[in-house]
């Protein structure tokens, strides 16, 4: 393996750096998304149960018992219970934007690696071919080994760039799918909160009229 790395020339070092960075970010995001999407189903079921019972405090406690992006958004809406619908929606939108930014953290790095790695491999291809033609100009066709060295460098860097870019692109697509699924769960939970608040307002007894102030 080291012999191939050595034959690839100096371009192999930035490719190695990209591969290490890509694997590190991929493992980090896999662990973060796995933790963020655990127990969403049981949380939504418990939340719906308590909201249908009209127990907002118990619903907030459910959010505290199931930390995650979905519960954080629901909690942001529940603590605004009693406010106007516009205020609750604004709170849900702010919480959603914050949680989405957290879920997408690191994904631009993977996208950049998937884009740059083949370009670096192509750069190594170009430099390898330049070395081959320089060797050909210097020794002619009498020394094929000198020409083959540059061609070998060109092919190795191209292969290395693709070997890095393909799995990183697959990981990026997988994480993006997970994020989109979590976003749909957040939207559903936000709609559940809005519907429950509307029902609770509709079922609340009307406020007693104020007694008239006696004239002096």
C-alpha cells in the first residue's frame, strides 16, 4: 500500500488528509444523527396522549424526558401556550431553524470533500502526464521505465481521488436523507402542537364577563 502511496507523488498527501477528515466527520455525524433520531416514535405517541388529555405541563415534561431536535421544537411551542397562534408559530419556526442548522452541521464538509477529491486526483493525473512527457523528451523511447513512472503516478492519483469521493458522497447522501426524515418529523410534531393548542382553546370555558364599574 505504501508503495502505491509513494508512487502517487505529492498529491497523495492532501488526498490522505481529505480521507482522514471525511471519515472523522462521517463517524461524528452518524453518531449525532443516531442520537437525534432515537425514540421519536414513542415520544410522539406519549406527547399526543398527554396533549389529548389537555395536560400541557405533562407534555412539556415528556419533551424533557426525550431530548432531541423534535422534542426541542415541541417544547418551544408548548412553553408559549396561551399566547397567540402567530407567536407560537414564530417560536416553532425559530426552534426549527436552530435544530436544522445543528442537524446539517458537518454535511458541507462532506460535500466539499466529495467534490475536491476527484479534482485533486485529476491534478495528479495532469502532473503525472507532464512528468511522463518530460521524461520522454529527455531520454526518448530508449527508457520506457522513465515514461511509465509518470503514467503510474497519473493513474494512482485518479484512483485515489475516486476511492475517497465515492464513499464520502454516499455518506453525504445517506446523512441528507436522515436529516430530511427528521425534518418531516419536526414538521409533524409542530403541527400536532398547533392543532392541540387550537382544540384546547376551543374547549376552554369562556371567560366570565367583568362586573361593571359603578358610576360615582
